[in-house]
C-alpha cells in the first residue's frame, strides 16, 4: 500500500481513488485493518475498510475498527446466500435484516449486496457456486421472482436516506433487533425486527415520543416520525 499502490495512483493522477482494504469477513477485520491503518504512511492512502458477512456475525468487531480509526470509513462490500435459489423462504430475508441491523449499529456507513439479481440456477457463475438473490429471473419462463430478502432490504433502502445519521433507540424488548436514524429532512426512522416464533410486544422510545407496538412472529417493521 505505502510503497507501491498508493504512490503509483498518486503518480499517475489517480490520487482521488478511494481505496478500501480488507474486503473480507468480520472475524479478523480488526487485526487486518489495524495492520494497515496503524501505519501512517500506509493509512494516508486508505479511504476505509470493507467487510463481508461470511464466517462470523461478530458485529462488534466493526466498532473496534471504528473506535481505533474513527477517521476511516466502514462499508459492507459483499454478501450472498450460497446453495442456489431458495424461492419462498423467509429465513433468507431475516439473514439480510439481522446482518444489516447488526452492521449499521456498529458504525457501518453503506451496505452493498453482491448479487441483487440472479437467474433460475443462481448464476451465471463460472465455478458453479450458485447462490440465492433478492431477485431471481427465470430466463426460461420469462418470470421475475421477488424473494423475502428483496422486501427486507427495502425497509432500509427506501426509508434511510443518503446523509442520514444513526441515533439512539430504546426498546423494552431485548428479543427484538432495532436501530434508528434521523434523515436530513428531520424525520426519524426506526426499524424493528422479530426473528422469534411468537409475537413480541415492545415499548419504544424514539425522537421524544413513546409508543407500544406488537410485532408478529418473523416480521420486520419500519416506523417513521415526521
């Protein structure tokens, strides 16, 4: 980084290119990021650290990176569910929701799916590593299938606007996953997710207002306060 890539980009007029390091899993993200970012001569070329969701859901490791290097950015750069298309499955959407909430609650700034659209096989893929995706296009039947992950992503992408700031949220029920944001237009957005097999009641305090909610089993909800 400090001896070759960074200096070469600057030399050829590409010093504005945003370099993302690591671009792998959460389990050792802190160790790998620290190796580069603790060296000022290398860190000056780095915009941020990329993370994937495989192997580990140790979301707190992102906060370790942020707390050690608060001037650097954190983004999610790849995630997919392997094993081919899983049409009609709900756990795939919950996988997305759980990971997006966990990452955003630990200083993540952006989230990028690896394969938003795949064909009926879960490809194309030159090594046969077929995957699921939020949208499956059946090229033989000329049909588009919207999976649960498509709708789970929508709870975040439709309501958390560019420039939003994550804010605190108080929920009485610790069995739920939750986060909240303030958009630049002043509206407050909270996302609550229930992965349990039973409905869950929760008392929510947000933006100076309190409310009681009931979330059905295996559901996700977005609350907007103007």
